[in-house]
C-alpha cells in the first residue's frame, strides 16, 4: 500500500460555495488509483467538512489525459519563448495598426484572483482598453449591477450562516440541492435542528430543491419581478415596512412603491400575472410579512434574463423596505455560480470595472489607479461586455482575442454564430489546460495552463470569503500558471517594470494595497490588513471575509451595512422602481415551447473534469429534454426517444424524458454536454443572444423552441475498454465508465456496415487470441457483437433501427469481471442478465453508487419509511445529501410518505 504524505489544505474548483478541502497524496499510488484522496476540511467556514458528489470525486478527475501540455502555433509544438514572442508581436502589431480597442481578453471565473489581477492590469492599465470581460458576465453580472445601484458597492450583505439563522429562507431561481449542494446540506441540517425554519422555492420547475420545500411557487417563466413587486405592495398594505429604516437609511421608496402598486396590485392580480394559485401567493406573502429573520437567496433563474437587473432590484427592494439587511439571519443573498466569480469582480475582471471595485466611468478612480500602477494609459471608458465583445469579433472591430481558462464557443448564446466569427478573427490565442474544446480548435496559438491542483493563489466565494488555493501536484509537461504567462507577455510588450512578478504572493500584496490605496472607508472592498503579507504568511493565510481594513485583526466581516451606512455618495441605499418585463423572445406556431436551461447535480460546466469520473456520469449519462407527459404525447414522443430540439438559432438532439413536474408548454435541457462528450448537445447554441440592457447578461432561461422526433434511421451503443474508431453519426455521446467507456450513436443516413466495422475494431487489438460472438439480422437492421480474450470482455456493441436497445447497466457490469461465466456468455448477446431481463436503473446516490432499483427493493423488503432509514441500510444520502429529495420521491412512490400538494410540500 502506498505511504500517504501530509494533507494539503486547498479549495474546491467547482461552484461558488468555495468549500475547503484536505488533499492527501500518495508517494506511489497503486495502478488505477487516483493520485490523491480528497475530503472536506472541517475547519473551513464554508463547508465545515461537508462535500458534494463532485467535490468528493475530485481525485478521480486528475491525470494527464486530454491535457494541453505544450505551447503550439498553428497546431505545431513550439518552445515557450517562441509562443510568447508570437503572442506579444501579434498584439503589438494590432495595437499599432488599429489601436488598443482592437484587442480583447476574455477570461474566466475559474482562474485565480492573482491571474485575474495581472490580466486586468495589462489590458486596462497598459494596453489601455477596457476590453477585458469574463464568463462571469454570463452568470453574475446581473447582481453586480443591481447591488451597485442599490448599495453603491458590489457587496453581498451576509454570510452562509444567515441561511441557518433565518426563520424563513426564500430560494428564488435556485435549485440549491443540485447547484450549491453543501449550502443545501447546511440548510437542511438547520431545519432538522429548528423545525420552524421554513423554505419557499420560487421556480417554474419542480426541482429537487422544490421537493424539499415547505412551499413551492411554480411561477410562469420570467414573472419574478411581478411576484416581488406584489410582495412589496402587500407589505405596505399590511403595514409591515420598517419606516424608520426607510427614513434614515434609504432613498427612492415613494417612486419604487408607486411602480410596485401600478404593476402588481392585489394578491389575486399578482397570482394571475405569475400563473400561480392565489392561496399559495397569500401564504408566501403572509410568511414573509410575519418573519423578520428572512433570507432571500437567488441565482441563475433570476440572473440569466434580459430583465434580470430589474428582478434582483425587486428582491433588494423588499429587504430594504423592511430593514432586513445587515443583521443575523436576514438579507438578500446572491449565490455565485463559479469558484472565483467574486474574485474576478474584485480585481476588475468585468469590462465595466477598473480594479478593487472601482469603476471605469469614474474619472477620480481612473486617476487613482493610474497613479498606483504608474500606468501610461488607463482605459478611458468601459469595454465591451461578453456578447458585445464577440459581436465585435464578428464585425471585425476586434482583430486579436486572448481567451483564458474558458470555452466561450460552448457557453455563449448563439454559440454556432460566434464559432464562425472566431474562425475569421486574425489572431486568436487560447490559454487552457484542455487540448480539445470547441474554442481551442480555432486558436492560432495554444498556451498550456496549469490546472487546479497545480497552481497557487486565492479565490473568493459567494460570502466574500477569501481562501487559499494551494498546489499539491506538479504541473505536467510544460504547463505554467496563467499569471506567469500573462507576465511574460507583458514584459515582451515593454512593461517589464510594472510586471516583475515571480510569485502569486507578490501579486496578492499589490492587489491588497490597491484596495486600500486612498480608501478611507468610502469603498467597501478593502484588504488593507493583508497588504504586507510575506511569503510565509501568504502560504498560511486562512479563510477570511472582506472587508479587512488595515489595523484590524484578521477576523473578517461577516455582514455589511449593519450600521445602515451604504457606499453611495449620500451613504443611503437606493430603492429602484421596477417595471416588470416578461421574456422578450416570442413563442409562435413553429416554436411553441419555452426552453429553460440549467445544471445537473453531478456535472460541472462543460464536463472537462466531471465527465472523466465514472460515478458522476451514472445519474444522467446523456443529454435529455424534459417535457410534461401531455406535451410529449401530443408531439408523438415516447420515453427514451431521441428528439430534435430546434430554435431560430440552431438545433440539438436529446433523449426524451417524461417529467410530470414540468409545466405544460415548457421544456428543460441541461447545459453540460460540450462537443468532446456529445456531438449535438450544445444547448446554448439554441439560445438567442438577448441580454439585459444594464448588465449584459444573456437570457439563457427563455428561448423559444420546438421539439419533434429526431427521425433517426439507426441507433447503436458501443461498450469498450479503450477508445475505438467510431462510425460517423448524427448523434454521439461518450460516457465514462469503470474500466470502460460507452458511446451512444444514432444516424439519419444508412446504417454502417456493422460487421465490417466490428472486425476492424477487433483488428486494432492484437495482443492475443480473440473470441468473437456475433448476431446479424440484415433484413431487420439489427447487429450484435462481442469480443473476448481469454474469457475477458473487451468490446461489445448493439445496433438496431430504433432506440429500444438492451439495458446498458448489466452489460457495463461485465467489464468488471476478469472472465465471464457460462451463463453470462450465453446471455451476452441478448443483453439480458442471466435469470431474467434487467430493469432500467439510474444511479441516485453518486457518492456510494446506489441505484434507484436497489433503493426501491430495500424500501419494499424492509418497509423503510424515511431517508435516514434508507441511509442506515444503503449509505445513500448520508454524504453530500444531494440525492435525499430523490430518495423522498421513491418513498412517496412506494406510498410510505404522504405526497405533496401542488404548491406546498
């Protein structure tokens, strides 16, 4: 057994919760074992030792497969100096000919704060353009704009502890159980301790989070502002406002109340506007009015809208009007999507910001930063926001684009359109750790970046907590940290004196000093207490919440605005009148359905990490489209069919999922399947590039689509120990398995010559004698084959004219066997387990690989009546807790717990 080495405290690379990890390495890992083991850090304030399924599986996602390891120009490996010289000379040539605004950077909420700082400084201070934006524009720019308008600062008021201290938690546009599972665990634990803590979920979909709520409000898509305007009006009618707080600490209330009164009158009128039951709206309003300790947490369902800023403003208005801000257990709470979206905002990663939360449209701030940086040409105006930036690539205004740590041709709306734009751009540089993405394939220059676990720095989570990211793996090949790559290019551009960095600690000190520079309490973001950290103190820095002004102990600040002082010029918060607006993309006879996109429990973004972990792919292995059963039947669709989902912008293929929880007229498709994992599953290609006019955030939740049978002429799946050359297909999905991979295929053209193809696959394996099992029915279009060596299964495939192919789970299990038994060999080509057909089964608990079939059987056999009882027998639901709502649903199906009513649980 390998000897463990000392654990290293670091931070999870997934969502904005910012969980602390302890990573334990091995000096000689056993063959096939992960190079490290990962557990939650019980001392970290974000997770207190908890982990979600993704965090728990991190060790399985490490390794060199698929990595970009060496610099490349035009697809050819080159030395670092050659690549860096090429980038610098290319940028210089564009700037000299077309000016600095012909250059742009596009960065990511998944790089570290130190990386972000150098990128922003180079672009805005020395190249002299505002054209640096970030993929956080796609998820977090809406609350940034709304918070600045209301508070005068991009400062989230509270802490995660407030979710546990509240008596009412409102989750608006957030499937917390799947997108921020550790916060969901903390909330559920608090409810167990204090049964009086109520949870309301505001979401068009009945999600796993809604299943666990006390009240679910399945409002019509895009009507959130009507709901919160109606709430504000109700609070005024019921005399539940904090008039003293409004008088002393706010402005704009009269106009805001008038706007609310004009757009959302009585409870029945609000219910009609939102498509809700009046009784459920009344319950929500009554609970909110009567509960001082109320937290309203919101995420992408609110943010990703072309009127998202108005929706967030409506939420902030009700908290300001009731004085429920800055105190324990209350306040509005923006839940960040990416691990360092907050850190990027701190250093000016958004095109509208400068640095240290200063604004580009503020002349005094520009002068202050110019003097601090000793910069020759600080950008004079805000740059282009993400979608506009790529439009500028499309129309030729931007001639050189450097993309760092993100895959915009996967994540942008109208992704296919911008793919063509990028192909025509004269200079595209991509820094990434992954070799094959939609974006890297169009790069002129590829720069290999260090990945999570290989670099040092800091990140900031949703509650303003700065945590250290500590390296625990050596960087493979010639990979380098992003800050180093940027520094090298800056030096080659002639800015060596301003970019002398040799370590992330030096960059962090400068970042902290700038936050405190000429800051006498006027700016919320202040790290003055960290401005003189030496290398050892930086290495040992523990999690701490800003602001941290100089001279104060490193205790951090759990809440902002407790004294009623805000960071507006007059020190008062601003209530903002809201005129609600529904989705702007109209439905019609050709596109009659409203598409909502979102995340799954066990996957992250484009799956470049999570897609490599077999246990994370068993819950939802393929792209799917979830429809109300009545809609599916009316469209001629059956469960498991392949459907074509089409919009004005493009099309994808996805499996049909009957979803009784889905409202009629609405469909849901997950966002995760990028091209390496699915050839036609890029859902953002369906979304129009409509954005909020203030924040520039796209409306990912409201596309108009049609859904119809995909009309494939053949279907197949392939299970193999190693990747094989696959035939051409219109639909291909690759799924990681334990000791094997699975490829799902379908095509509209004539089927391949399967026998010939299978023999070619066998010819690729020449290590020893082979045994073929084969069945062919050319007239019926069916073919089955299996390849064994010394009784061990190497490869099997099934093809037919329709999607009704054998159940995969039992066949996948055969790859764990060193030799197949005679009954298994006999049953192999039928795809049916010995003893009878296997039933389709999904993994419910990814942490312990427990299927729904196993849970059902255990419930039936033992008469279990609770999640805890299931956990005692199967462990399911005892680790990350994300699967508990699904276990509850299985208990309800068994008739062992009462079913919820439509509005409340």
